[in-house]
C-alpha cells in the first residue's frame, strides 16, 4: 500500500508542477487573447511534451514489472516469460504512443 501512496503523491506533485507551468506559460504570453506569438505555442508544446513522458513512462514501467511478477508467480518456462514480456513491450509501445497523442490533444490542443 505504501508504493501506491507514493505513486499517488508523486503524480499529485507532478500534476501541480505541470498545471502551474502551463498556467504560467498561458498567462505570460496572453494565450487567451490574440494575437499569440509562435514562440508561445512552441513553449507550451515543449512543456506538454516533456510532461507527457513523466506521466506515461512510469505507468508503462509499472505494467512491465507487474507482468514480470505475474509470469514468475505462475512458474512458467523461461521461453514463455520472455514471450509475455516481449508481447507486453510491443503492446505498451502502441498504447504509449496513443496516450501521448491523447495527452497532447488534451493539454495543448490544436494550434498553428
């Protein structure tokens, strides 16, 4: 249970930093009103892109560790353990790309 609390607290702190930085960028460049300079969109995109990795990669790593633990507890052959891990990595890669796309659309949106 302590690991779950630590993960939740780290995501809470990460969210506060992310949303604070996003708010700062939006207010600094007056992105709510026009005209908005192109560097504002670039700064916001870089911020959202960086934090997308901070949110998604730990989830994928935790999933991989859970899959390894599952395969070890089932006393599977080494070949099947490796196969399960390789299949998870392939699936997680696709899911990670989709999650990154969704994250950017949610917090950056459509911009020029």
